[in-house]
């Protein structure tokens, strides 16, 4: 049996997708993102944006352009998703009609501004109808948590089988409080210290981990200072349990990937422990004077998964464990 089948029997096997989600809306930026992905490899995802990327009056042609790019040779790794208009928009269904033409090569669809689990379930049903026309079933769905209603039902949303990832939309969330949360809570350090924002982040992360889904952290609006982006990513991961983060500028991609990467020391330790465990048929072992069993093996398996997704070079024996 594959190690993952042994280690996750009776437990949720976590979703593993790249740690960086780069948003691009205009055609020039979408093509630039695809070129960068070709250069770096599939270590980050790209989300083509219908909601904020289309100029007024060109929503239909923009959605078709997104479908054409996803279906093109420029999409080398099939790690491109799309954010559609919200379900109440006049363009929601037309977005699906156009973009789901590329469903076989579409990595995921992002649903913004939802208010409830039932709204998400209804949207997924419609997505499936359009995706099925292109021969795709169970297209992964990412959901933006940015309203009071979505946060209230975040556990139910995360529990929906087709939902793969929850993302925090901090700016809409703060705005929804109508001035009760100050503007400085949209950026650091306020976004990590304001109690209502902290609560939202922790509830999103907890819901994701309880259901084996990916928790994606909000954007950093500072696009000039890579250290700010890296600092936000490290804090989001180490203190709040997020395993993925948005990028809104190409210069943010590398700092995010590096911040969520694991060290060579961690990779070597994880590989040694899992190799010894495999040799012991996944029974308990002693490593450097400490006991390890399947509970810790699951943790070290995720360390190796993170290393793989970050593009770290892995030895052949490590690759075999994944």
C-alpha cells in the first residue's frame, strides 16, 4: 500500500495544492503569469479573475478569453483556476457557461461573496451542470469567506465535499463591519492583532483543518517590500494555521513560496523517520531517543508534501514516499 493509504486510514487525507495563489485579471497580466509559471514550474497556482478583472461592458468576452487561455498551450501544468462573479450577479451563469468550456483543464473555480452553505451548494450544482457538458465531474471549488454569513457557516461550507479551499477576503470582511473595524486592520500589523479579524482567520483555518481542506490567507497590499509579504506569510502559517496565501503581484510569489517552505533539515528528518517507519511496516519506532508512531508519521508526511509543492529538490527515496 502507498504510505498515504496506510497513514490516513480512518482519517481525512489533507488536500495538497501549491502554497501560493496568484491573481491576475487583465490579459497582459494573465499571460505574464503563465510565462512565470512556465519558468518556475507548478509551484504556484494562477487564478484568472472575472470579478475584478473584466472592464465594464466586456464581461462576456473576458470570460471567453479566460477559457481560451486555460485551453491554450500557454497553460502547461493545468494549475490555473478562475474567480467568477458572485452568485447574485447577472454575469455568474454566463461566467460558468464560458469558463467551464475549459473544465477538463481547469484547476478550480472560486466563488466570492457567498453568504451561506446552501448558497455554495446551489452554486456547485450549477457548476457541475456546465462542467459535465465538457466532460468534467467534481470540479474543485474554492470559496471566499468575506461576509458575516459565510463566517457564521464556515464549518458547514468547509464540510461540502467538492470544496477544496477556503480563502479569507479581508478587505470585504473589514468593510462589512461599516467602520467598526479600523482600516489598519486590513494590513499588518493590525490584521494579526485586531480581535475580530483574528477570530475570522482562526475560524477559517480551524474549519479547513477539521475537514481536510486548504486554508488560504488574504493578500498583502504592500507590493514593493518583499519582506512584508514574507513576514505576513510566515505569521499566517506559523501562528494562524494557514497553508496557502494570495499573491496580487508577481514579486510576491517567491516570498510567499519561501515563507511556506520547509528547511532542508526538516526534510531530512522527515525522510529518515518515514523511511525507518516504512521498514518497520509503519509500526512504532525510536528516532534519536524519541518514540514515533502513525500520529507523528502523518505530520512528517505533510512536511515532505510541503517540500514537494514548494519545488525543493528531493532525493529519489523521498519521492517514493510521496
